[in-house]
């Protein structure tokens, strides 16, 4: 299953933290969009 995650966070510190976490799980597609394969 493909999972797409997008976010809109205005606070720089929080946005950076979320970006780092999501980057460890999947592929960075655009500025605030990530994609990864999720297996059951």
C-alpha cells in the first residue's frame, strides 16, 4: 500500500522535527509531502 503524507505547519522548529521523522520512514517528494510503501 502506498501512503502519502502532507502537512502544513507554520512553526519552523516543529516543521523541521516532523520533516526529520517522516524522512526516516519514506521518500521526500516535495517540500511538505512524503511517500512510502506500507506493508501489513
